[in-house]
């Protein structure tokens, strides 16, 4: 196929020349490649201007393989105006097709184009990608090594890493999207325009005077795919708006709505485009070209994923899987809804740029990658253009309007040092991430910065060796996930609160810059991976939490004592998980991995014990796919998935052999290898449907959810609780969040010793100005115990001054009056009382 300019979209020669001139000027004035790349990157990608659009794409592979600049064209595919990008059913769409000449400057391909249609809330815009003739490459080039994807028509396609919208997924052409229009029309412009003038929301940055968003007081983590029946950001925005309307009108919130209330921040699990299965066609397929028209079979991706399996390409775009309308506007609408609540709620993005799924190899230049890693591919952060791309992807994603950023797995940002022959942490790059500023609604600001960093992980002793403070020490304004927040914590285990006391005490001593909380996407998942024994003999499960495994897991990650400890006593920013708040199911969900889905399900085999009650499996709403495969009862499913798990290691995960072994057993089905793949896919989608919180809205206990909301509001009324405690034996060294050695030791924190069958924590906090004291006592685990709070605390107390502010449900069931601080009160496992002395 010979390429030539065709179609209604045409090159704008003067503006294209300006792009090339700028590129050459930037590279000529910088000796440092990274500095030049950082200056170039904001102009790359696609941008909408008054009478034209500009496109710039880093294409090192084209030059490396000898593809001439004049053999590369920008292919523009403009859909009919009535095309619905939210439709998840595959259908054929005919596009108007244009081929536009390009110009190359260094390793970047540029074009300024007239005639492209910009996407908006109401219209799918022009799609675009670079195309080149495979025959134009070096004659000795292996077609499998050529950049991008090579089609049967002899054309190679190269995608834009910096796309703002990918309505048909990360492996499809990008959409030209009018982000400036969206920014102008967003409903929370006044929220951003007020940044820098609202002293309660921001502080002045340390160097350039830019406002930095202040930390939250408490936060909830939400998975958009299971939060609402619509499984979308649009549905989540509607939910937030309905809560706001009730709050403004004074209407009572439902029990489920109360699981969301009382926070001033939400951390979204990743909202980036995710990988796709390698063994099936995607949601953009069968592109056929006929001159000035082209036809493709398309659909909005309908995939199940927890969000972390990203390909990095189009990281700047929202994931179409969670856009009900297929429009990026849903992400801004959700953020605006949070900002418009009577008490505005910050939004934190979970940014997972420490690795790429292997699918990224298909849609990014080879130089993006260092090589295989634990989660797919290591990115090559030492390559200047990769380094600059990752930072600009972060900037563009955060510019949708986020208040804060949580850097997932900061310990994964590493580079190979040939001198030491080790992978070393790239703290310089993490500092670059910290330096990125945002601009929304005309306001430039610095976000609240959070790192997850468990270094020296993956060293075998990382749980013991990690300080969780490396990046706080380097960036005193930043926060880190705390030692009681990491995935290895399992509060359903008996003696958890006793054995982890030293880490909890660290939180008290120096947790002012930590994110705390025991419930999140990882901890709940790890908790359900534990074996459930049948008896007390050698049993590590805390059976004081409940009479069944589902009851135990629910109460482990949501109980009054834990919630009150984190929100009413300990410093830092407590973070909860919405699925745990609602006591809904949760597990590791993804149907996007053809190679490892079966093993992932095998690793999750205990989920049936922990999350699926007999009556749940019998419910016609749930597990329809697995039932259709032949698993008619919960017992049959449980037997099969446990047997599946037992075959993984002996067979070295050979699915043919696994199937043979399973077929010899008396199970519900006699599978072949393909059946195992189908089983894994059915499991993933059924568990995702089961975990959707819309199924559990009517199952909430009003007394429990109301108490938990009051606990969070207690924290909101006392933001000073975020600061580290002033304890008698605080560390001598000074540092962020650590009380100086000469500070008055007004606070107390300890546990009753000896335990005598129950781990009772107690603590006393005094406000900085001395006008209020808070006393907490809680039975964290074990048998019911009678304690007198005043006798536990080694401090002078006036019992008459303290009143019970928060009493866990069940504590006062047989009492006519709330407990007093100087009288005995019986606390069962998970019960607590919080007293207040307000002068």
C-alpha cells in the first residue's frame, strides 16, 4: 500500500514548521538531554487550538529502523457525530479517513492539522495514530521488531503515549479531546480559584510561593468498579451528589450512605487504562481502509480489574472501563461533586507508574523498558525521554483536578547500577515527581504528596527493616503509608494487636506524617488468602470476632475499637476502605491476564471460606457464570478451587497437567486446560459482581454505621489529633512528626500488661493549647474484659471532668447511663469507649 495525503484533515504547514523550529531550539539550548526532554514534553501529545490541532509523538523506533520521515503519516479517523462511545456491545463504525503528512525533529514526529474534530462531553472526536509503510523500513529489519503494531495490509501503526482519551482502550487509537473546554466548564472552578487564599485548605510552598494542598484529616479508599451498580465514575459522581443534596437539605443519610460520610478525602484506586488479554481480540479490531473511509469493529472496554495492571500508554487518560458515557468528563464530574459537598472532600489519585504490564511492549517504544520485572516490565527511568514522559503523564493525569497523589510502590522505582550490580532506588526521580505542579482552572498548585514505600522490600527481612520514613525525611511535607497499613497486616489473626504493638507504638511516636488504617485494597485481599482451620487447635484466627469466617473478616477490618483507635487517638491520617466500611466482599479481581489468571484464582482459593456464605451462593443474583459451568453448590466450588490451588506448585503451573490431575478427582467438572481458563474468567467476573456494593446497600446496620460516622466526625472536629503524640519516652532525635525531646509529655499510650486473655489498648491525648483531653480505651482482641479506664492511664485525671463521648454499640446495652472514666466497664473484642475532658 502506497501512502499519500488524503481526506478532509490537512497539514497546516506554518504551524507544523513552528513545532519543528521550537523542538530544534530547545534541543540546541540544552546540553542536558533530560532538561531538554522536560521542556519538550508539555507540547507533545495532541492539543486543540482555535483553528487547528497539534500532534507530537516520540518515535525513536522509526528512525532506529530506517523509516524515512516522509513515509510517516498521521491517520485521522473521524466518526459519525452520533457515535456512542459508551456502548459496550461490539459494532462496526465507518470513519472518515485522512492521511496527513508529518515532519520529524530529532526523534519526534510532528503535525499541525486542520480539519480534526475535538471530542467533547457530547461528541466522540477524531481518532488519530501514526501510520507508516513497513516496506519503507530497512530491508534487513525483522517485522516483529518494527515499532508499534503491524497490520495485514502492510501498515505499521504507532500510538500516542500521552493520549488524553482512549475510548476503545489503551491498544486503540487516541481521541483528540478538548481538555481546555472541559477545564473552562468544570463545576468546581471556584474551588481551585480559591486555592492560595483558603488557609484551611492549603499552606504556602517552601520555595516558590505556590499553594500546597494540606493533608486530609481522614480518608476513604474507593474502587470505582465496585462502588456503585453502574461500575463507573459517573455513577460514583451521582452517588456523591445525592449525599451532598441530603446534607444540604438536612435529610438523614441511609445506613449505606453513612459508610461514605465523615471523611475529608477520597483515595481512588487507579483510574488509568489497563491491559488487555493477549489471547483475544480487543475492543478495537478489524480496521479496514478504503481510501477516504475506514471501518472498525469497536466497543467501550468492559473489563474487570482492580486498577493496577496498567500499560503506562495513555496513563494521562481516564480508564474507559469505568466511564459509563465513554467521556472523560465523568472523572471531572466526580471530582467536582466531591469538591462541592457542604464539607468539601479532597480527591487523591493512586498513581502506579513504577512498572508496566507486559502489554505495554505493544504500544510504547522499546526504549521505555529496562526489562522484565516482578509486575511485568521495569521502565527505564535513566532514559531521558522516558523519564520526562513519566513525569508529564503524572502531570497530565493530576491536572484533571486531583488534590493529592499517592505514589504506588515508590520502592519499585529503581535502576541497575553496574558498579554494585544491584538495583538501586531512584530517589532523584521520586524528588522529580514531588516537584511536579498542577494547573487547574487557571490556578497552579502543589498537591498533597503521599508515597507507599516499604524499602528495603523485596529484601526478605523488609517487614522488620523498613522504617517507612525515607521519603518523609527527604521531603518533610510528604506522607508515607505506615507500617500498620501495609499488605502484610491481618487483624483477623489472633495476637495481631499484641505482636504488632511495636509498630503501633511507632505510629504513636512519629506517625504525624503517616497514612494509617488497617483496611485497604491489599490488606483485605491478603486477609482472605489465609487458611481457615476447622478447630481451635493451633488456630491463629481470632474467633472472638465472630462465629463464622465471613463474620470474622468483616469485623476484623471494621470494628469500633480499631476505628476509634485510629480516628480518636493515633496521629497521622487514618484511611478506611469503602468495601470494608460496608462489610461487603472484596478480592483480587482481573480478567485481563491470559497467562496468569488461573494462578491468581488459585491464590485466592480461601475467598470462598472468608467471603461467601451458603445463602450468598444460593442467591440467584450471584455466581451465575460459575453455576452455568456446573458448580451448583458452594461446596462444589470450594472443593474445586482448593483442589486447583493444590496443583499449581507440583505441576510448575502447567495447565494441561493441572487439568489432568483435577479430572482424576471427584469434582463438579472434569476440566481440560481450556476449562481452567474459562473457570478463571468466570471466577473473576462473578467475584467482581458479587463484590459490587450495590448488592449490600440494604444489609447495613444503622447503629454500626452511625457510630462509625460519629467516630470520623470526632476526628474532623479535632484535626490536631493528626500530630504525633507527646509521649514520655518519645525518640530523642528530631524529625518530621517527631515530638522534640524537651516537649512536655502530656500524652499516654500503652496496653494492659499482663494481657490476661485480652489486648486492651488505652491512650490519652491533650490538645496543643491544653483546652481538651481525649481518653481512649478499647479491647483490641481477646475475651471480654472489665477495666476501669482511669486506672490504666499513668496521669493525673479529674474523673468528674471526663464524659463518655463515644460508646461502642453493645457496651451500654445493659446500662442506664454511659460509663464513667473511674468505674469498671466491660468491653468485648472490638469494643471501645472514648472520653473527653473539655475545659
